[in-house]
C-alpha cells in the first residue's frame, strides 16, 4: 500500500511572523510540508527553482513586484506549478484578475486556516479554489464573459489608488495613506485615466462605484 507524499509548499510573504505562523500550522498537517519561504518576488523565484514545490502560497501585496507579473514569471518557469494567492481583498475584481492571470486559488486572509489548507489541497488536485466569500460572484463573472473594462491592466498599486479615489480621497490623502509621494500618486492617477479611457477624477470615482471597487 503506497503512502501519499505530503504536498510540497513554498510560502511567499514579506512579513516573517506571518510566514512562520503559516509554516508552523501547515507543517502540523500530515498532508503539507513547507519546503521554502520567500520575502520578495526575487526570493520566491529562487525558492521555486531550488525546492521545486508543487504549490506556492503567494501574498497578493508583497512589495517589490506585481502579483500578476510574479504569477506569470513562475508559470513560465514551471507550467505545472500551482499558485494560490493569499490576500486581504474580498472584492471580486481582484480575484478575477488573479485567476485570469493564471493563478489556481484565491483565499482571503480573514478566512480560517482550514480554508487555506483546503485551498492548497484543491489546487494541487488541479481544481480552482476561491474563498466562499467571493467565489459565487467570481464564477458568475467569469461565466458571463463580462469585460472588466481595463481593470485587468491595472497593477496592484493602481487598483489601490483607484479604490481610494473612488472612496473620495484626494491625491494628498492617497499619498499619505499609501506612504508614497504626492508626485507618485499623481502618476498613478494619470495611468488610471489612460488605461481606463477616462478623462477626469469624477469619472474615476464613477467607474470605481459602478464596478464595486470603492475601498
């Protein structure tokens, strides 16, 4: 009788305490084995090359690179790799963007650890896993073929600025909350206008509200 080997997992999160806590919990499960950890996209690529995991658990907002770019780079290196994104964002547009980029799972950080474990097991078996909090809306969206009107082109930071502008924050407030310069925030606003085909901040606000992107 053959014994199933544990799922080899690499964790990627810039917060060491988060990684260590997740590693301890996953390692307690006979079904999982954390074989590597990474604090940046660059470290993650190296960890995948070195440890050859079956599943990567990737923090959506890890500094040093856009989640979508990181996902695509990892899949270019190993198209059999399963990627599950862990995030604070419960908005369906974030989830749709991640799944359409090639990731196999999307779990919100407010969920119980049992949900993360279930997600890892599901993606390893070739399934797509999305947290129940957002899954129904995500799959309805994907089935409908509804266009995201440029949302998929936005970086994680651009989506954050879009969300804040949609909530009524000015450029200076956005800059302060994101801990970036006013000039940088203005540049993100300009990119939003260009990518979304909009002309004014008022149109950005309306777009954010209509697409349920208000933070």
